[in-house]
C-alpha cells in the first residue's frame, strides 16, 4: 500500500511553497498599492464602451488595438451579434477616447457608438466586498453542511474544517498563479476570473467529499486499524476515480485554452490551475489534515490505536 498519509509533511510543504507567491504578492501590494490583489476595472472602476461595426469582428482583434495603445488590461466581448462588442478599459479623457476611435476605424472601418459609461471606484469596492462576503458565507455553509453530513462519525466538525482548509488552499494557489501572471503578462482579477475561482471552489469541495465519504465507510468497516491507515486506504480507493475524472476535465480545458483565443485565455488558465490544485488537495491534503488532527502532529506518528478509538479525543 502506498504511504500517502504517512508522508503528509512532504505534501504540506509543497502546498506552502505553492501558496507563498500569493502571500508575498498580497503583502507587497497591500503596502505599496493599498490593495491586496491586482484588480481590474470591474472592481476599481473604469470605462465601458459598446461599439458597433459594419462587419463582423473578433474580440481578440479589437482588444489588440487597445493593447497596442497601452491599455493592456482591456477586455472585449461580443454583444448580440459578431459586429457589436463591449469594451472595458481604464478611464480615459475625450482626446484619448477619440484616438482609440480612430484606431478602431483604421482597423475595422466605420465605428458607431452604442453606449459609453464610466464605473466609479465606489461601485467597484461594493462589488469586491459583496464577492468577499459571498465566498465567506458559502464557505461557512459548506463547513456546517459537511459537519452535519458526517455526523455518524466521531468529530464531524473536523471534516468540515478540513474541507474548508483544502478549499482555501486551492483558492490561494490559484491566486498565486494569477499574481505571477500579473507580473509576467499584466493579468488582473476581473469578474470572469472570479467566476473561475468560484467554480474551482465548488469542484474542490466535491472531490474532497468523495474521499471523506469513502473514509466514513471505511471507519466503520476497519475498526481495528488506526485512523491514518484507514485514511490512506480511503485515498487509494478513490484516487483512481478522482484523478480520472479530473484528467477528463483538464483535457477539455487545455483544448479551450489552446483554441479559445485570447479572450478566454485568462479565464480558462485560471480554472485549469485551480482544478489541478483541487485534485492535489483532495488526494494529498484533506484527509491528511484529519490524520494530523487525530495524531496531534503534522508529522506521522506510529499510533497503534484503532481508528474507532483514536478519534475519541475532543475536537
């Protein structure tokens, strides 16, 4: 049998290393910029410009015009049809807007303005706060639900805490990737990226619950074994299915990443990293947290107590 749980100090070390970039970036950005993450205009405020052309245009091509003009954080989406696009970019004055219009006309022909409006930083802060509280509330409800669902085993609250710990790990690892890409390619956290992170949260919890459910069954089935041994057995029994399912999803995401164009690149890449992190945390972190809690040690101890007795201590 593979000794996955027994080597948890290695897996925990890898997780900490993967989370360090986000922690360092947020500390540095909070001190120098006054904000923890590289936020886009969806949260800091900016301009939303909807324009129509006489011909069908590709969002990536329209975005490139703005990138060439120095607005690298611009996002472009088609609206209604392929000849109308919505463009989000940093605030500009009248002369800058006119220069952008001329650049669009030189590349795509006549431009008709449908709407133009500015988003203030106040609205952006309200959206950021609402997103934060929504994630916090969802995490709390997930923890309480898992604790209730595993009420048939000793200390069900531990399962909820371990699931949230794995979830937080996945979010921070995903943010580490985003922070690195911000330094490399200027990526910022926008509404679409937040959607990717929320999707990662749901997928991560689902994979963790699969492992916990098998652990619950095995705790009743193998009462003479220690908690670590039962946890290790449960991970091995579910790993093949979990990894197989994840690989199927990852192949689809890779295909979209390669063929989907620049508009979807950040969204898909963020989700891809989050899903890989979720696969890792479900196999190498979640049950290991329970084992470390049971043994009162991050490092494995040769505990001889049966699992049914070894989980009697107060949570």
